[in-house]
C-alpha cells in the first residue's frame, strides 16, 4: 500500500511570508485533490517583532488569532472529507 499521499503534517500559509499568497482553503482543496486523508497546517510559530524584527520567515504575532480562526473553520468545513490539524513549527 502506498502511504505517501495519505497525510501531510507540514504546511504553511501566506502568514509565514514565504508561502504562496493564497487563501488558506486553497491548500485544503489541493490536499483533497491530491488524495490526502489528513493535512496539518503548521505555520512558523508567531513571535513578537521585538524579538525577531520584521521577519519574512514567520507569522507576525498579530496574525495568530486570524490563523487559529481560519484553520478551525476549515476543519469544520471539510469534516468528513479530510482531517485538518492546526499546529506550529
């Protein structure tokens, strides 16, 4: 059995500053299209700019609640089609 497409637990959103600037749902739709059963959205952990400056490689601290809300809504929207997980790296 080929498990290579069953899951992906490492992906980012536009908030990280180096992924495609597309809506979060576009990633989930693509994962469904590719046959994934489980998909983890694991953007870079947000850090306040005082510690990291204006970094282009991680989510801004001010974006974290939008991130939570967006992924939680997608979890519900795609329930029964694909398991969506929210996390950080």
